């Protein structure tokens, strides 16, 4: 009987362990969004910023819950108020697109910058886009390239592709097909479809020797960043 009591006690303790944020992420990877929402909501209510941001993302996408941009923004704002960079970037997207809030490019740029200044690669990429297109700010290709490069240094494929396209077209920078090919091949190996399309166009204007130079430059970039990533 004592053994049974102990077994029941341990079972009760094990059952009382609350699901974690990592459990929610695992559920999302399995596309079990209803389970993810069930885990995230109490965490978000407790003020866990990453849970708030992720829950907002599910509301924005309509995964596991009815799509509701207003609810999404509410959660993004809670996360952003805690200085959580992903929440800040998500709130910027909402302001840029006018989803759940009135469209406000000044607010969008402000939130992108907050995320970018923290080193959040998507925020850096989004801010780069604003400067590249001159949306909400004076058009500044060099500033765009600066933010793209910061995101690219973290392996952000869309930023890498954007750099390649800028060098391929001479968009605010000196046209450089070899440099373009270097960036595009880096993005292409990550599976970026736009990079794969552009690389065919750039390849057509390069000699085999120049293609080899570009690929060698890409390999050297990867090696350099692998070393940087291994530093304590």
C-alpha cells in the first residue's frame, strides 16, 4: 500500500509539470496549432514575452485560432513593451501593412529600428527594405545595404538575396556581377527561390573564370563567418 501511495504521489507530481514554451514550439513544428495555443496562452498571460510574440503570430496567421489582427497586435505590443525584439519587428510589420492598427510608416520604422538595434536580423532586413524603397524615410541605398549586411552576417537569406540583387542591378551601388553572384549563390544554397532566379541572369554575363572567383569569394565568406560564430 505504501508503494502504491508513493507511485500515485510521483505520478501527481509529474502530471503537475506545466508545458513549456519549447513544447509549444514543438507543437507548431508538428502543425498542431491548437495545442500550441493552449500552451502559449497561459505563458503569455504570465508575461512571457516570446510566448506573447508567438501567440500574436498565430493570431495574425489564423493558425489554431480565428485570424484576428487586432488580437495579434495586442500580443505583439505586450512583447515589444518588454523590449523583445521579435515582438518589436512584428509590431513594425503590423504598422507597415495596416493590419490590426492604422497604417503608420513612422511607427513601423521606429519599431523596426528598435529590433534592428538589438541585432535582430529580420528587423534589420525590414529596416533595410524601407531605406531601399524610400518607404517612410528618404531613399538611401547605402543605408539599406548597411542593414542588409548586418542581417546577412547572421545568415538571413532574404537580406543576402537583396544584396545580390542590388549589386546585380547597380541599385545605389557600383554594379558588380561577381559580387552579385557571390551573394546570390550564398542565398541560393539556403533555398531562396528569388536568388536562384537571379543567379541565372547574372551567370549569363560572367565568364567561367569570373563564376569561379565569385564562388571562391562565397566560400571564403562562409569560412570567415563560421570562425566568427565559433568565438566564445
